[in-house]
C-alpha cells in the first residue's frame, strides 16, 4: 500500500533494512520507486508471505509498480519499459512418479 509520506518502508511490520539484510533484495524491491522518482513522496506498507527472500523481493517489486501506476497513470511508460509490470511466469514443476524429484533420477547401478 502506498501512502503519502517521506519514503519509509514497512514490510510485515519491520523496516526494509531489517527484513532484507542483503543489499540485492533491498535494491530489487525499491527499483520501481527510483525509476519514477517517487521514493521520497510515498511510504510503503507491505504484507508478504511464502517463497524465499528473492521471490518476496520480486513480489514486492511488482506490487509497488502496480500501486504506482494506480497513483499516477504517467508512470506506466517507464515502468513498462523497465519490465516492472511483468510477472515471472515460472512455477515449480511437479514430482514425477518413479523419481525422487521432478527431474532427478535414482542412481544407476550396473551390478
């Protein structure tokens, strides 16, 4: 959720630096705000669960980009051009019968 403010980030009740200790995840989550120069205009409040840290950072990135477009239609051009409004379509492949995982096979024994 975007609120008018000073650029404060709250993710699941914690500050951005506390929630994402790695710089890569912090940068990934805040990219849409920097592209549109909105990092000092809004406070961001996010609730996220599931997946890993990278998946959550990308989910926040997509959600913030969509919220920015709702606030300002002119932001759609730069965000679309930067690829911020596209969802990653990859999903976990299902486990196949007769195998320990989706693609892994049991060790072949010649004797």
